[in-house]
C-alpha cells in the first residue's frame, strides 16, 4: 500500500513539475501554444494564418511568445472564470 501511495505521489509531482515548466515558458511551438491555449493544433494554425494571433517566423515554423498568447486570451475572454 505504501509503495502504491509513493508511486502515485511521485507521478503527481512529475505532472506538477511539467505544468510549472509550461507556465514559466516564454516561447512556444505551434503545438505547445495550442496546448497552452487549450485549442486544437489546426485552430492555432488557422488563427495564425488569418492574423488573429501574433507570431515570430522561424524558418517554416511559427514561434509564439507567451505574451502574444496571453494577449489573445485576454482579447477573447467571454466572461469571468470562477
């Protein structure tokens, strides 16, 4: 029983560590940005193409600054999150 509890706690710590890293991350790939915004990968690419989300071109790839993503979230907020 104690081993199961320790394994579960260890798994939770690993998950929380990953979340903290994402929160403190400053630059995202398109896939990471979609995860951060909780939207689909195709959706972020579409929003990028139509100019709804700012990005930095990195060769053939899009790179998104956290400040750009947060700005988009603020602009598209539908109501208070409680």
